[in-house]
């Protein structure tokens, strides 16, 4: 068997002479294995071991049953969606544990879309006819530095365009009950956010927009989800994601995501990662909470504050009604005492007159006794109706005051079937002109409140009497 050709020091392998039409016995023909040996030799001579290469991970596969990890390392082409160059990478079981530990310690997770710097050697694998890079180290500091540099670049760009404050200037609603939620459906962040809202007891309505929150396509999905929610009638939008490696949050540092948040017409609240994590999305959002649970707490606190304010107003109304009832009761007691005093004074006066006349009758003559007795009887008959009439008038005044007192009690008004309707800013609705279709209404009825949305308004023809009717409705507490 002829000797195997030896590789030269050049990066190009020594090629056998191309056969001609007339092949002779002296010409050499290589086997596939011999050609593979030449390729291996050329690679070993032309590419040194321990070379560092940078690129973006794609087609990442988790370790297989033997503990080996495979992925592609690609160089992006700024003018095309197709990579400018790609090489297959293998991380064998012997070095995988150490590499993964080093990455985890720095907060880096190997996944599609992560830019890395790896060290290894280039090898040709004859059974598959594949050239691949066998790595033994990953530089996590490089990855973190790239993420930080990209993040700083995006922040500078957004600041120069004035986009960092756009969403923050949007007014936060007093009662944000209609909330859009951008997250991975069914994730821990999804459950944490919604559980916090449910535990509050308030009538929140959540519209979910599912989006992948990590990986190469995450940024595009988040942008699409924000666009879908921005077209709906919502009070605010929440963007949440649970904790993870620093590379897991890279989608929320993307320039496209930041611009999408700035363009949303309602306030955006973020709750991304752990308490120590900060992303570009946090910088652009109206309010940045530390966790998904804390993001939900922003809405719970807002609605709770409004409910507390309503409670304080109700206490003030109740206190005023009680004060009026107390004053009316005192006035009623005073009137009752005056009536009684008048009756007693009248009785005393009549008795005194009767005594005087009796004495006159005795002095004058027995003959005048009969006439005096008749006069006394007449006076008695006249005094009794006066007293009874005075008592009847006092009872009538008492009944009128009691009716007025009951009318001043807001709870009695609600029990009669009336209600008090307020707009979302707390103003009492007295006319169809006070609201517009789509407005939120809060109606207080006996036993609680009802939240509704105006579909249409229809004013009556007697609008000229609104002023007088409005004054009467405010006095009686009727906002219906």
C-alpha cells in the first residue's frame, strides 16, 4: 500500500493531480478517507488551536443524552436576512459543565440570538463530511459587554429623539380597570400578575396578548402584541416577564420594543425580571415596577385609592345628614315645649279669670250666680278646642319635620329605588350632555355600586328646566 500523503504547512491541502482522459497506472487516486485526512491536516496547519471566534448563536440544541451540545455560530449580514457566514459548533460533555457554570455565574444563558465569543479548534469530521468548531470555553464577559453596549446605544438614541418621556407623560387613569397584558400566556409571570389583581376584589378586566419573551423572535412578537392591544379601548397596558439570566431579558432592550412602547396611546407599566433587573423597556414605560406582582400592585393601588376617596365622601355625606337630623330634632323638641307652655299658660289664665268672676258673682248677688256659671261654662268650652287645635298643629308640624328628616337621608333615597350616577371623575351626572358614548359610569344603588359604559345618550325636549331640576336632584341626592 502506498504511503499516505503528509499535509504541508500551507492552509491549502495538497491536491492530487486532476485525472486526464488517458489515465495511467502511475497516477494516484485518493480514497474518501485519505481526502479527509488531507483536509484535517490542512485545517490543523492553517487554523491554530485555541482560536477565539465571535458570532451569534442560532439553531441551539440542548445537551443530548451523551451530554454534547450543538449549535451554529453566525455572522450577520447588515444588508440581508441571510448570514454572511456560518460554522457549526460542538461543545462536548467533558467541557460542557464548566462552560455552563461560568455562563450562569455571569447571568448568561446560551440560546438563539445571543452574541458570544468562544474558544476552540476547527476540525473536520469525516463520517459526516462536516467542518465544525469544537469549543472548550465561552467568554461571558464579552456577551454582557455587548448587551450593555447595545443597551446604552439604544438609550442614547431614544433620548436624542425625546422618546424616553413620551409614554410617561400620558395621564394615568384614576380607575384603571381595563388592562392589556403582554406576556407569555400561562407563564409564572402571567399567573403572578393576574392573581394579584384577583386578590384585590376589584372588577379588573384583563385582555391578554401572548408573546414569546425570550429568544431570537421575542422582540418582534412583543412589538406585535403591543400593536394589537393599542387598537383596543383600554385604560393601560402591562408588559411583564419573570426573572432569568441577563440574556433572557435581551428582547426588552431591543430598540423596536422601546419604540412600540413609546407609541402606545395609553400608559404602559412594566414588571420585568427580578428587583435588580433594569431594561430599556423600563426606561421608556410610564411606570417601571420591579416584578410582575409589583406591576399588578400599581393598578390595585390606583383603584384602591379611588375607592378610599369614595368612602371618605360617603362618610362626609352621612355625617352631614346626621347633623341635619340632629338640628331638626332639637327644633322639634323646642316647638313641642312651646306648645305645652302655651297650653299651660292658657289654662292658668282661664282659671284665674274664672276665680275673679266667681268672686264677683258672690259679691254682686246670688241672682247673678247663674249667669256667671253659664259664662264659666262657656269659657271652658272655648278653651278646650283651642288647646286641642294647638296640639293638632304641633303634631302636624312634627310629622312634617320627620318627613323632611327622612328625605334628607341618602340611604332612604336609595331604598326608594333611586340611584346616584357619577362619571369616572366623580361628578354627578344630571344631564345626557354630561357624558358621551364610551364613558365609564359608576352607579350607587341600594346594596352597592354598578359600573357601566355609556352606549348612547338621548336628551329630552324639556331641557329648559334642567337648572331647576338639577338643583332639586342635588338636594335629594338623586343622580339618576
